[in-house]
C-alpha cells in the first residue's frame, strides 16, 4: 500500500512541478495563429473522454498540422493557446464517432501519469472549454443563440448583451485527523465498503474555511 501511495505522490509531485512552470510553459490565448502551417496539439473530446494514441502504458495525443488528417469530423474547435511555441486546440467530437485505427477515447483519470504532464494539464483546460462550448449554446436570459467573442474567452448574446464565461466551481477537499484517527464519510452512491475524505462545492458567498466547517458538520 505504501508503494502505491509513494508512486501516486511522486506522480502528483511531478505533475504539480509541471503546472508550477518547471515544464513547458503554457500561454493561454484567444486569437489563433493566422496560418495553419505547424504541427499542433489536438485535444479532442467525445463527452469528457480524450482521443489518444493507444500505448502501454504511456499514451499521447495527435500532433498534426490539420485535425482533418485524422479523418474525423469535429463538431467545434476552440483555440487554447501555446504550449511553448506549439499551438493547442480543444475539439468536440460527436457522440458515437469511432476512434481512428490505433486510437481510443480515455477519461482524464485513466491517462493521468501516462500522458506527458504538460499535455495533461492543458487537457484539463481543454475538457472544460469543450464542455462550456457544448452547454452554452443559447442565452440563459433571452434564449437567443450565443456568439463566441473573439477578444476574450466568453460568449455574448447579440440581443441582450449578456456575457457567458466558462464556469468555475470552487470546491474543498479536506482530511480531518485526530491522533491516529481519520474522519471519513460515505455517500449513498458509493460502493459497499468505500469511504472518502470530506469534499464539497463552495456555496455562493461562502469562504473556503466556511465550506470546510459545513461539510464536517454534515458528515
Ligand atoms: Zn440574451
């Protein structure tokens, strides 16, 4: 068990170092390069599953000038920015689209530690942008189809002007210790015998500390 925990800790530390800037640098961007001439990282999702080249144990993602080279039709694409100097795009694929030969769709948890850490962290952005694009098609205020803004990561209603940004949902996760005891909880949908540390979403106007207190009191 200690070996498993150590492996997980080591892989997590490596990922955090990459995210903190020890790896390649990711620069978020809205305006894509004017010409498609260089190899580009394509983070293509079907639902929340990433299209990867199969490998054992490691996997990678397509790095092509044009996503069309894969012969898979994209429902939408969103420019994400540059990983060092390489452009990155998030792509939405239709449900039921079969993966090209030698490729598969995998959840991000399944590729953690198997996909290059820098790419993994960009993938965590990409999946959220694709989800936002898919779930924010119409204005929540007046129902008009939204337009994607070209100057910031937002969608705008052409009728009422309402802006819609990618959704952020702050959450807390906390391990409460007393000596050698840990406070764990279980949810009704957990498998038998499964317990978890306490976690939950922060409510509007609540501080992170208040959210921790509320979750502990609920447990
Ligand atoms: Zn509107």
